[in-house]
C-alpha cells in the first residue's frame, strides 16, 4: 500500500515546485513597515503597488485608534462561540444593518472570511436539483463553492454574454428534469485584469431566463458606484443582484466579509450557512473596526476621489506611454508585456532592486505562455509623484525587455 505522503514527497504542486527559486522574493515576500504607498522590502524602500488597501484605511490614524481601543476593550477572544450559540452581539447586528443600508439591500449577514463565506454561501443556496452557471475566470472561492455542489454546473466563457445565454438554455433544460432552479455567479470586478462583470447584460437575461444572481464584489465594494456601493451601483443594477457579497479585506482594510440580500433570503442563510453555524463568530475588534471603516466609506467621499485621482493618473500615464493595460474598468491596473518566465523574473528584480517598485507579477500558467502581467493596485495613499516615478521605471524596464537585457541576464543565471 502507498504512503499517503508519497505524492507530496514527489511533487510539490504547480506553485510549490518553484519554491526554491521563488520563495521570499517572488512568493512569500516580506513587506515591512506600516501599510502604505511606501514600505520596505529586504531593507530597501519600495513603492508598493500590490496591496488592496484601496481607500488607504489600513493605517489611517482614526482607524488605528478605533482598532486599538476595541482591542483593549474586548481583547481578541470576545465573543466566544458561533453566532447561533453564544457569539451573537448587538454590534454584529448593528454592523449588518449598516452594511445592508450601504449596499441598498434589506438585510445582510457577516462572514468570518470572504473565501470561506463565499464557499458556504454557494453551498447554502443550492441543492442537488439546482444548476450553477458561472464565469470560467471566477475567483477560487467561487470555484471551490461550486465544487461542493452535488448537482450540475456549467462554466461560461469569461464575461461572454452569448456563452452565458447558451449555458442558461442548457441549464433551463436541465432544471425542467430536475425540478430545481438556476444560480448564476459572477464577480463585480475581476481582480486579475480589472474588467467589471457584465452585470447589466446579465440581469437583462432575467427577462428570458429564470435565474438568481450572486455577485462577488470584493474589488468593487468601496471603489465603484456613486456612493461606493460597488459594481451593481456603478452599472445601475444593484436591485437586480439577488445576493451581493463583499469582503472587508480590500476597501475596508480589515478581515471579515458579508452577504446582503432580501430579508427572507438572509434569514434563511443565517440558519443554513455552515461556515457561520459551525465556526466562532467574527471577533469584536473586527466588528467595531468594520463599523468605523464603513462610517468613513459613507461620510468621506474624498477617500474614493483620492483613489480615483491616482487610478486615472496611473492608467492614463501608462496608456500615453503605449503600455497595454487591457480592458480594465476598475482600479485594478494590469500591465501586459511579452516575455518568458525567466525574463519576467529578471524584470521584477530590476524593478525592485534598481527602481524601488514593488508590484505583483503573474506569469504562465495563470496567463498564456509568453505573457508577463504586472498587476498594480493603486490606493488613496499613493501620490502623483509615486505615479510619475513608476511610469519612468516602467518605460525603462520595457526598453530593457525589448533590447534583450533580461534575456541575457536570465540566461546568465541559468548558466550559473
Ligand atoms: C474576488 C474575491 N473574492 C473573495 C476573496 C476572499 O476574501 P477574504 O480575503 O476575505 O477571504 C478575495 C480575496 O481576498 C477576492 O479577491
């Protein structure tokens, strides 16, 4: 009989196999100092473009003060137990009411983490008779939620309305046999390339097909829409989103997440969401911190305005310099370059070591072979000087990529 661990000794997995080359630098890097536009990486000052602190709340003095006071008042244990048993408080309820109001829904329910909460939400919304139709590029939390589903599921081509419709037809036929319903799942903003989910066109399909829509708006919440209520508000279809989901991990610079929907749906979910029924309640310090952050989202429109000043300067500056930033419709700013994985590594080293720019790099197999994706997250803490410095650096690295410098450098490393 085989040892269970044999496969682990043999194969570290698609990412793990790069550990000896990449760990500590390309993966698991240690960014040090307070979360802001400039931090330290391996002792050097870097402009950070890889932290989802969109509104700059992570290190805002008012937020830090409330976090510290809540920590001191409640400690990190309170409340103990799952919401249903002994972990429920008025402040949890208050936060839910305020979140629901902010995203224009009747009710909301807190989740301890976005990832786990989304998995659980999908699990609670469907039975084996139902069919799920979801975007092929959906976030891992959606994919993993769908994996729990005992019934049929169809993916549609990324953000492709024709493909959604084709799959809705298939799903409709299927549910005629199973007697179930259809759940469509998309993201409000796709976090890798920044396009918005085509919510307006998707909800228009409700005229012809009977389905419910669940939207993961992790990147849209706080950054899009007139009031910051997200991609649904931006596209004028918030009312047609049946279950709205967002995490506190981005604009809110915290931990936790929530779903919002009609009261009857939330009342059902709160008795059926296994991630909340069988796990300890969101800790009070996070609840109090989220109340403060939400209040700032509501009352300080300048945070979003500052964010968009930086987003617009960065995106238009890149475009003016001839960079391909794809089809982003959000703050997420991808920069597409052509080159091999070793060239990408040399390029990122150059960016970090010689230009003091820290951004995430995405290569094959996440993007097609030969594509280097530098993914940048602008925030309200960045300055126009940060943008200018970055644009100059990007022009320099593009020149070096095109004149073969990185090819030579990476060949030298391989030869070593
Ligand atoms: C689109 C999307 N959904 C869900 C999550 C998971 O949220 P959390 O970090 O709160 O688990 C993330 C990442 O944070 C995300 O980008």
